[in-house]
């Protein structure tokens, strides 16, 4: 798969139902971190604010959410108990609503973490 030139292009590559989830994810991130720069990084939508913030991507059965490293995943371990996670990734199943409040908390946590950098 070629690399997209923009987040709009990336989202356009997917079926309509997936596009709705991706646009929702994008909107939540932009609303929660309005000063973050939207980029394509690692071939997927990403956001930078005083360094790398978060990424997301569409897969066959889930939306992958990558809050850069494991600190946010560890911090929200209990709230993420119903989702498949790894050291640096969270999988939100496409057949369930996105957990908007949780995504906002994670993005806010990452913003605070990044802005705390010197």
C-alpha cells in the first residue's frame, strides 16, 4: 500500500463505515488537542504537539490507536480492560461504538505528558 499524502487521503481509502469511525477519531483528537499538528507518520494519521502525540489507523476488524509508548496505556489500564492492548497500541473493535470519553482522557494525558517535556 502506498503512503497517503494527507489524512483526508488516508481516510478516503476505506469503506464508508470505516470512514465514519476514522473521521470521529480524528474529530475527537483535534477537539481535545486543538494545537496539535496533523501529519502522516508511519503511513497513518498522526498528531504532534511538542513531539509525537498519538496516531490512529484502520484495520480489518478494529481501529488502532497509538498513544506513543506505554505510559497512557498503563495509566488507563482499568478503563482499557475490555480492549485488546499491547505495549503501545489499543484496538477499538469496529462493531462497537468508539469510547469517546476514554479517547479524550488518553489524548489529554498525552498532551500533558508532552507539554511537561523541557
